């Protein structure tokens, strides 16, 4: 057992509620919440039994009873708020994507390195038990030579032009909110792609509504992803090898069933773990372990450097489809 860190929650939106629920239900020490609205912070604190509520982010940064801050602001403020927390000496777990652009991600990584703290992207799905088992099966050679993967992340979300997902000034669009999941999954399996091919459709606001990304690798492997915010699909994934395939049921990026299936369609293994809640706490456990071990590089499952590199892939995809955010050079 590692010593429990004391958590602070920065911002009180829907993703913060999901994460905090998993922390509280799994015995983590959540000490404080900070919001730009004291009423919002107090309501959030009351809902989760959090001792301290702040009406500003600065007060949360300064709290000596907080060791690590979960950054749950909209994408354009990830870098600013994470760096402020880092400069206050806090470790940070930053909602995905880690920042809006690769340039911002580098600033966060540099700040964390200089301060000697951990900056980790909250790609919590990598830490789920079925994802751990998938990596084990691949390492054991159970799939043979892995040749390809396919994954989608598709939701029927709000069409309101003012909704965060549809507002470019808030980093809206399917790519950063949804596409980050399968693209990070491809990076987890295959690393950095050599070739990127993308196509997208857009909403009237200019935000991407649907985006297909194919990643090619020097050894011939292929990763195919599709993400959309205007229609819900099966949200399944498959990893194909020369000896077998791994099927991940919907919703593949949450706790679900993993099957190892032979080319004769016979199920060789079926795996599903009993998960308490959504499973976001597994990454929190990993963060606490990394800190106890003095690992401020992010560790082997998802290093800070890899998160920076993945932002480079997302930047390349955006250039290819012609998507720019307000204020970008």
C-alpha cells in the first residue's frame, strides 16, 4: 500500500462529478474542490462530502492540505490551470486531451519537470482491467503478430450551437472530446504513426461533427478510428492478429467484456472484471503509486512525453481537415 495523497478537484462539471464519485466510492482522500463560483463549489462539496469548497482556483492551488489536483476545466484552460497548480507544487491529473495543442502540452510537461511534480493525462481507460489484460495477451503472443485495430467513439450529443462541444472557442468538436480515445488506444498498441489520413464533416459552428482517422505504420500495421458527436454507433473495438483477434464489447473504453477469438470463431478466453463504479479510480491509484515511487515521468502505461506526442498527432489531424481554434497562429 502507498500512502494516500490528498486530492483537490478543479472545476465542477459533469466529468468532474464522474471522477470524484469514483474517488469517493473507492476510498480516496478528497479534501477540497475549487470553482469560479462559490455556490457551485459548495453544492459539489455537499454532494460528495468534501470538507472544503473554494470560490476560486487560486485558493485551491494554495491549499496546503492538497497534494494533487484533478484539472477538469474545458480544453482551452487545461494548460493555464495545470501550470498554475504545478507552480504551486501540486501534482496534476489533467482531463483528456492534456491540452488544446502540442505546444501547450510541451509547456505543461516542461513546468512539471522543472518543479519535480507529476503531470499525467487522465486517459483513464488505459488502466481498466480489460485493457491491462489486452496488453498481457499481446505480450504473451496470444494474438500472434498484431496487424490492425479498429475502434469507434460515437455519441448522440447536443446540437445546441452554444454547447461546449459545438463551440470552437471552447475547443469543441468530436476529435478532442471523443476521437482522443481511439487515437490514444492506437498509440498504446502501435506507437507513433508514420502516415495519417483523415476526413471530417462539420457543424455550422465550424466544429467537427464526425471524423475518420486512419493511422499507418512503417511495418504495415493499420489503425482505423471513427468518432462522431451527432450519431451513436456500437462503440466496439477489435484488435486483429495473425493467430487470433481481441474483441472489446461496447462501450470498449469503459469496463466491458474482452474476448480472445480464434480464426475459427471459437472463443479462447473471455475476460470481464468486477469494477466498482466507472473505473476512473484505477488511474488515480496508478498516480498515487507513481508519486510514491518518485516517478514523475508518468510511468510506463502513459508517460507525460507520450501525451505530448499524441497531441502532435491530433494537431496533424486538424491540419489535414482544416480545423483551427480561435487564436491559433
